[in-house]
């Protein structure tokens, strides 16, 4: 009997939520509701909840798995309940501020639980890749368009809301899955060149590091798809063309200065503000080290006209320790760590799952590590993207239980000499 609930799949909602968080995180798309700002990905998350509610009558939609996967879901469910319980015991905190902080957490805790079962076919995995490539292309075109309209060597254009962090994922997607996505080689080269140009124009040093490590790992682990050969063939010409273009427009000095100014951060006023934020958050953490100040807690550096350090943090760990303490941070982060470890630190017998595992292993851990040090886990658009990636990880672990394993090739029959008798 055909599944009558297939049209209520959460997969397209998950993909569009990640796409809007990466590409449409602009003020023009955001609606203010009191102290809370409603973004397109918030509406899509509500759509995911509605899709799951509609499928209450579907027997398999809420059937809990066992083993490692069941343990992960149990830990994640406990983390959600813990956050809700602790949010109700904090006096003097506004409800809107509590909701603002909890949505950051719930996106990467709930999205994988709600959506992983719908990523259950090779076509669904291919669709995950399409969303990543489409987001990367949109970000590249949008970013280069901004550069063309407002280009200035003395005052470079920087859009901190644009999801530059997806570009390394999209580039590796083209290295690994170009044939499956039906993209021609010359089109792939042009797209990679556009993405690398946008990445360089962003002047985002952490994303430079992420791209170098992710692409390098992908080339080393992508033997099955000739990723090393493809990478050299694509990146050699792209790098030459990109550097030539930067030299022609006088942007090489800007790029070099941005890279090598890492050792002079004490002269960077933005980093001075970040240090004040970090010190202020650690002071509040020391006041409540076990359970934290609570979701929705607000505070400022240098008064209410200064930097608000409690709604955004340039260091995710100081943010979580201040808000949730050691106990809460451990409970919240443990399910995510388990999702990554159990799904990526193993080998799959199915070649399709193994290729996707290597893709995620090359891109996801380095992104999570680098970006968490600059606020990635405390910023709603980025946690939507993390929820998308964790759902991807859980889907691999879930599909490994039912997808057929590769059949080892049968050895060729041994040659037997036939004696001829006279």
C-alpha cells in the first residue's frame, strides 16, 4: 500500500529552512514581534512541527528506534525537557527573551529528531546535496553582486549576515557528487571559481581556515570519486584565475593584509569589544557555574548603550556557560556529540552511505570547531544549519540498519591445469 503521508515529508521544509538561514537572513525578511525577531526559517521550523503533527496517524512516523540511535534520541529528548524545566524557574526574565535563547538550542536539538526519518532514500540524500549546492551558488552570486555594486578597496564590502560558511560545503559537494547532481565539468569549474571568489571577498579568516582544511580532507578521503585528481584539476586553474582577478582590481593587498593581521588583533577595535564580551560572560558564569543565569538572561558591557553580551556571543562556549552553566551545557551538547561520533566515526558497508559519511567527516567537524569559537552555536541562523547537518548524520546512521551492504566481489576461479594422458 503506498504511503499516503509522503507529501507531508519534512525534507523540503528542512532544506528550505537551511537555505533561508544561509541566504535570506536579511532585515527585509525579518518581522519584529516585541523583543523577538521572526525570520523565514522560524516559520519553516513551525512547518516541520505541523508536518509531524499531521502524521500522528502514521505508524512509522513516531516509532522509536533502539540501539545507539535510540540512545541518542533519548538524550536529545532529555536535553529538551531540561531546557524547558530550567526556563520556568528564572525570576525577572521576559518570556520573549527566553524563547529567543531556546530557539537557538532547539534548532539543532529538535531538527534532527523530527526530520532524519524522511532522509531515507538515495534520492533524499541527493536532495540534501542539492540544497547545499543551491545555497552556495546563491551566496556566491549574492556576494559578488554586492561587491560589484559597492566595490571599494579602501572600504571593502562585508555582509556578516550572508551564509559564507556554506561555501566550503558546496565546493566539496561539487568534488564528490557532481555526476549524481548532473552538473557538467565546466559548469562545476565555473561555480567553484565563483564560490572561491566570494569566499575571498568576504575577508572571513575563520572561513578561510575552514575551507583549506575541509577541501584538503575531502581530497584525501575521496579516492572513490577521484577527488584528489578533480581537486587539482579544478583548484589549480581557479586559484590562478582568482589571484589574477584580485591583482587586476587592486584587491591583493587587502586580502594579504587581512590574512596576516591575525597577529595584530590588539589593534583591532572589534576584537577589543569581543574580549570585553568574553570577560563579562565569564564573570556571570562564575556567579552561577552549575546551572547558569538561565535562558533569556540579559546583560551589557559598558552599560545599556554598549555591547549586549547575553543575546549574542563571539565565543559560543562562554555564551552557553553563562546561560546554562556546566550542567546545562553538558546536557545540551552531549546529544550532538553522540550524533556526530556514532554516525561519522564508523565505516558503512553501503557505498552510497560511505561516500556521504566521508563528505560530512571532511566538512562538518572542522566547521563546528572553527565556528563555535566565533559564536556559531549561539546564533540562530547557524544553529539551523547545524540542525540540517545533524539530521543528515542521523539519516546515515538510520539508513545503515536497512540499506543493503556491498557484496564483495567474487574471486576469479583459480586456473587448473588439465593433464592430457596419452
